[in-house]
C-alpha cells in the first residue's frame, strides 16, 4: 500500500499531536489534587493506574502512527528525487 503526501503528513501530525496531548494529560494526572489519582497516603489509586495504562498505550500507538507517516514521507521524497533525476538525465 502506498500513501500520498496528505495522508502521510496527517499520520505524522497525529503522532506528534498524540505525544503533546498525552504528555499534558500525564502531567495533570500526576499533579492531581482531587484525590482521584492518589489516596490520602500518597499511594496511586486504580484511577491512576488505568489512566497511566491508557497514556502508555496512546504513546505507543501515536509513535507507531507517526513513524508510518514519517517513513512514507521519506519514500515519497526519495521517489520524487529519483524521478527528477531521471527527467534531467533524459533531456
């Protein structure tokens, strides 16, 4: 399967956006003062562990999606460079 420039950029942007959003979420989760993430003794609660798991999975998926977009853009760039070189060589 070959991706075009638009979908490749979208996947790369999604990967970057995913990291930005989930880092912000993780920071807010860790600083939570409402008592949801940590109990009175300062120990993590089930809420914390579930959301930490969601964050880690989202980091992994965002990274994988971003890498697919990045690699696709590299292939497209290489192909456009090859075709430009072939056009110059045939003139």
